[in-house]
């Protein structure tokens, strides 16, 4: 019985890695469409959200099957429960990637009011958080999960800087206001992606310790 459970857990891990790859691709595709002002890529990024939704349903069904067939308890139950919570945040990350591309389509045809420097850097930081949070779950790495939680400050700092720069551009020329607002929304979606990655990492901490946050100085429970 335990062997069957381990096989299902491995399948769950593989499925989460696949979904993680999907949301990473979605963010990168949305960012490329934004930077290049490529409407075709933006449309692809929006359509790709259906792929992520499908992955979420697959993993949800797998988790429910494990719960019904294996009836796990204690740490194993926390692990499967955490996976169910994680895919909700992962699906929302896919939604935010599509939201970014929706805004890219609205901004198409007009030059940007400033060169996009911090937004791509913010996106890279968000992608790293997403990848590391899923890695932490698969590897049962408490230290990595807590590092992801701490890394949210980096994404937040980018958002603050981008917001400040855009406000200055609007002060200099009110005609910049519409696009500044659109770019601010994109930065906000990236900030939300970082928040969702943090949520994922917190569920990893829960799966390993029974708590949503765990002090790095404390030993990892057996």
C-alpha cells in the first residue's frame, strides 16, 4: 500500500513540476510580448492560460484520488493538502500572466513613455520565486522555502521603485498618465505573482512543519 502511495506522490511531484514549467513559460511569454510590443505573442499568452487551468484540474483530481484511496494521515496528509492549496496560487499566477498580456494589447501601437528596465528585472525575480517555491516542495527543502518568503521583499522593492518612477513621469507630463497607469498595473500583477509564490512557499513550510511559518534557527522536524 505504501509503495502505491509513494508512486502517486512521485506523480504528484512530476505534475507540479510540469505546471511550474507552464507558469514560468506563461510569465516569460507575457514579458516578451510586453517588451517587444508583440500583439501576436500577447494573444498566445492569453490563450495559454487554458493550458494552466487544465493542469490545475489534473493535479486537483490526483490529490483527491490520493486522499480517497490512501487516506493519508499526519505529515502525508499535510503534504497532499499543501499541494491542493499550492495549485490554486499557481493557477492565479497564470491568470496574472494573461492579465499582463491583456494590458500589452491595450498599449499596442504607441511607444513606451520609458525604457522597460525594472519591469523585466521584477519579472525575473518573480519567476525565480515561483521556481524555487515548487523546488522546495519537491525537495522538501525548508531552507529554500523560507528563502522564497524572504525574497518577496526584493519584488516589493522593485514595485516601489517602478511606481515612484512612473509618478515622476506623470508629474512631468500629464499625457503620460494613461500608459503610466497601465505599466503600474503590470508591475502590480508581477507583485501579486511574488505574493502567490510566497503563499506556495508558506504551504511548503506547512507541509514540513505543520506551521505556515518556521524559524530557520529551529531544527527540521523528523
